[in-house]
């Protein structure tokens, strides 16, 4: 057969192939859509859970030790209570009145003692000397009685600074007043510097004693504001009388002609 005789046979085979292709595709899709048949293989049994681990001494070295002591309970904190206003109408006890009256005699006794050590027994001049020291001491000495507004809290820096400055400045100022009045009232001293140092030492001791007396009387008075003016100037008069006693004890008067 020639080339032209085989053409009808090839065309017939091509038609048959095209006709069988959709059928083959449909059969493949049908096989894929069919579920797989269940297998008869037995399922493996579930394994039991492992036993719990028991701690050993190697794992925890402190298991065989004594139990720790119980925790300390927290300390109850006191409430923050600000310092209230002083009660001006609070009464004072009889012992408080007696303490105020008895300590008032202390500066007077110091002035009298100053007349016994200086060689000059003029009480009026000695009292004027103590008064001059008291007046000058009251200028910076008022800051010696500064108290914090909240006693349970911390003092403010200004209050601490004012109190410290007053402790430094008050004795020299009070000594200057007593020394100056003494030089005028009793005449010139042979050694003025030595006399001033004596007045300065007496004023310092008087200041410490006055602060202690003031705080003691204030503690007795409690919240009462009565006699507060007397307590303050009692402390200041102890500074002036102390400066007078120190001046009279240390001065060497100029010999009279």
C-alpha cells in the first residue's frame, strides 16, 4: 500500500483514541473518589503513664533538714498623726506651777552669785549687766525654741538650720552685751580679751542650761500654752546671767587710784 492508502487507517485510529480519552479520565476520577477499604490491622494499645518521680536527697539536699522557722509577722506601723494646735485653755497642775516658780529663782541666784566672785557687790550694776546680755541674747535666741510641725516626721532643713545657727550666734552676742555693760558699769578691765572669753564661756553654759530648763518645763506643761512666754525668757535670762557670772569671775579690775 502506498502513502495515500494508509491515511484512512491512521485517521480511524486517531478518532478511536480521542473517543476513549474521556472514558479513561472518568474511570480514574471514580477510583480516586472511592474511599479506601478499611484495614484489618489491629490498633496498638495505649501505653500506661510513667510513675511519678520521687525526690531524693541527691536531687534536693535540704529535704532531710529541719523545717525553716516561721516567718516573722509584719510589725504594725503607727499612724502618722500631725502635731495639733496647742490648747491655750488647758489647766496646769500644781507641781507644774511650782516648777515654773522655783526655776524662775535660778537666774536671780546666778546674778547674786556674780556679785560674790567679782569683788564688787553692787547688785544693781550686776543686774543691769545680766539684763543687757539677756536682751541681746533674745535677738538670735528666739530660734532656739523652734519645734517641728510634725514631731513624728523629719525636721525640715530650715528648722534645723535656724536652730543650729542660733546655738552658734547666741552665746557671742549675749557675751558682748554683758561684757560691754560690765566695762561701762565697773570700769575698764586689765585684760579685756580674757574678760570677754569668761563671759562667752558663761553664756555658753547658760544657753545649754536654759534649753534644758525650757524643754523640761514644756514637757511638764504638755499641750498647754500657758506660761510659754515665761519659759522662753527664763531660758534667755539664764544665758544673760551666765555671761555675767563668767565675766565677773574672769575679769581683773583696774586698780583704783
